[in-house]
C-alpha cells in the first residue's frame, strides 16, 4: 500500500480525531436507536422477542453468557460483555476450537485468530496467527483502540500483545498435543509414522479409519446493549492441522464478524474459507439494513454460500456431494437493532446460544438452510 492509498487517516488517526472515551460518551448520547423506536420495527420470520439487551453466539458461548449477561442488563458496554463472554472459552482447556487447548496447525503450533468490532465507533481490530497469548480477543481490542491499524499478524501480534502486558502462555495442552500426534501418525500412508491401534485413539473414525472430521469450531458473540448499541467478537484456534500461517474468517472484519450501529450485528463459525468468499457477516448486516429479518438474512446468505460452493466444486470436487449439497458446514448468528435474532446453519441440526430479557441465557435450535 502506498502513502496515498491510506488517505487522510494517516495524518489524522482515529485516536487523535476522536478522544476515545469522550467520543464514545458523545455517541451514546446521540444514538438514535431507542427501545421504543426499535419495537415499532416488527419483521416477519424473526426468531426471538424484539427486546433487549441481547447476547447471541455460538453454542460454546453459553457459559460466558450465563456469567456476564447480568452485566449487560445493568448497562455494561456491549463490547466489554462480548469479550468477557468469549474469554471464558479462550481460557477453557477443554474447548479444542479456541485459545488454550485449541488444536494446533500441522506443525503442532497453536495459532489463534480473533477480531472485535464496536458499532459505537464503527471501528474494529484483529489479530491473525498469534501464538502463545491466552486472550487474542483482548489483543484485537488493543489493535482497535491503541493503534491506527485494523489487523496485526504473527510475530508482530505476539510482540504487540507482550508490549501491552499479556503474558507468554503455552497454549498446547497435553490433550490437544495427543490429538495432533494421532493425526500426524494417521493422516498419510506415505510417511514413516505408525498409527496407534484405533482403540487407543481419542478421535472417532470413519469407515476408512480416518478421523471423523477436522475441527473448525470457533466462538462468536454479538451484543446489543440496553441503549441499543451493538458490538461483536469472534475468536478461534482455526482449522485443526491447518497449514502454518493459514488465516480463517474469524479475524477478517466482514467475514467472521461485522456490526453497524445503523443495521445490526452478525458473526460466523464453521468453514472459514466459505465465510470469507461470501463475505458473510457483512452480507448479513447489509440484508438487515435492507429490512430483512435475521432469519431471512441468514437463509439468503446460506443460499449464496451453496451456489458459490457448487461453482467452486469445478476445481475442488469434494466441496459438494452428488446432490450439490456442500460437504462442509457453516453457522451464522444474526442480531437486529430491535433485538430480533436468529441462528442459521447450512445443514443439519444444531444449537446456538442466546440471552434476552424474557428467558435469559439458553440454547435454541438453529434454523437449517438444507435439511
Ligand atoms: N471459522 C473458523 C476458521 O475457519 O478458522
């Protein structure tokens, strides 16, 4: 990128343009989205009550929602709560899709991706391929608030986190290491490693003796505050056994997450490549802006993803089955400014986590695009 590509932001940084705390206070005072106004905008096909505050996210967000939904109800900022929710999973060694205990890349190294976005300032930050840092979501926030950039990756992201006091942490747990070793010993007949007897392995295997499926789990959380402000975060260890340096959708603003104070918030989990190629979270929010309900928006973007996968299968045949159904999965979490929400999955049954004033934190079934 040349100097001129960066335009006026270079000389007038986001920080100096808007004193951060004062700017947020001013925006909060003038935010047009009030509870009464939002309730008038009823939409067909919406899942959930039109009331807020609301948290919505992937199924693994439930424990964090149970812990922190009360803060949102008491008026906490949506980004603070969204990050608190995902940090519970980032620190959980038993969740193999995020943070500590996340499954590593093909070299056995845990590389994390995360991003945050704050509707109040329409600002975002992200880290990609960060190693040895427990809370990449917090580092993504630091990128947003303490730099003029949107994304920092790799060694630079690690050094940046250390500069801000994040400790060096070994993220590869013994459990995750054993799963990685098992993959390494079984994924090819063309190397010199021997697979352990199947009964000693920890992963379910298909008829060919291969691990059942690779993990693309992730955690997303979108939040709508008591004053109608939106924010979101997505954090992940990415695709298990990935090529070192691979970045999925989670840290890409517009793909793994997106929010806009004028429209709503959305996020994705599942096959990151599909979410990137559909620019799915930005597409979801744009459909909300156009007046579509969260569930309609989710189903429309899933239809797009399906058509795109069929076209891509010309060069990547395994991407769809003989009936043209994608062989991968993807889930969307969509939240309107009126508190309407939906969890939509490409195929099969699953659940998403949600918390609203009427029922509190719970799991709800996702709506499947393909049965
Ligand atoms: N959606 C997470 C990933 O693909 O990395």
